[in-house]
């Protein structure tokens, strides 16, 4: 987000959001383009925080880390720096009987240098879901940067290449979702505690998959660079007592208000 073009796109997103006046917004990771402990990333963080100040003060902002924020092989040093800048890297919050569980997916994607933190997060996830269940929270949503899966929740590690993509062409599909072991652990918890939707990013393209008959995975494109034919925009979710609606809007089609 530090470069001029992406900064202008973010300002457009904030302008559109301010008109809609949602109770909160979520930034799904890759807050910066440069990787951690690079002086340029520090400058990008400063620019981004200044841009976020344009968001209406009545709209809460939630952020979490992507691979660019903490690295493809996260280190404790990189994680500590992220948390100094942004706060906890995994957490949950409840709004109007809806629970949002935010995971730090980079440490689930590659635990090499952060195994203890990864294990702590999974224990925390189980305890958090158990608590939310005991509180009878109606809707539960999982938010993370990497997807849980590409096409199938039980797929292995070597599932082929991506084709026809502007900048992921010939990349391994398994670069864009979690490894099987943490994925299936999380999936079992989702089934047990009735998490119905997973919202993720990372791919820079819009996709939707049925994990099973009760759980959907929605991959959301970016404000900045697009990998496929999507345009820069924002993703709007509306939740009622018995329904979850969502849609990605390119900037030129973002409505001025959302019907309740």
C-alpha cells in the first residue's frame, strides 16, 4: 500500500466505506508490500496508518497479517514487530450476536521458526470456539489471509499449478492455502462449533468454494493489484438472524447505502 497508485486506491476504498457507514471494516492482510524488517516496510506502515486515519471515527477497523507483513517463513522477530505496530496477530470479537475469529495464517502456513506460537494459536482457537458456543453466539465466521484449501478440504500438498493468472501463473496452488495438518484440525473445530463461513484473501482474485454442505470458503480480491479479471473494490457482508449475504463491488459499482 506504500506506493502512490495503491495508496490512491485505498483512499477510494475508505471514501466509499465512509459513505456506507458500516459498524466496522476488516483488512485481510498484506497491509504492506515489502516484507518484514525492511526499512521500506516501515515507511509503508507509516503511510498506511496515515491513510487509515481517513476512515470515519465511528467505523471500527480490524487488521491482521498476511505473508507480506510477516514473511513467507515468519520469525519471532518479524511477528513481534507486527504486533508492536498493529496489536495481536490473532484474536476474536463479537458484534450483534456474530463472532469473528481472526487467525494468523502465515504461522500456520510455515511454522519452521514459530512452532510454539502456532501451537498456542490452535489451542487458543479451540478454547475460543468453545467459549463462543457456550455463549450461544448465533453466527461464527473465520477470517484469515491464506485460504484453508484450494479446491478440496482433504487435498494433499501437490495439487498442480495455477494457469491464466496475471502474476501467479505457473505458481504451485499449495502456496495459497494451509498445509493439511493444521487445515484439518481447524476444519474439525469448525464442524464441531458450527462455523459457517471462512473469509480469506492472498490470491488477489475472487473465488468461492463449498468446504462441505454447511461451510463456505470465500476468497476476496484486493483493493490493490488484481490477479485475474476482477477490478479493485470492496467486499460487503450483511448478516441477519437467519441469512448471510455478501458481494464484491468494484469501486464504480459500490452503492451509496445498503438496505437493512
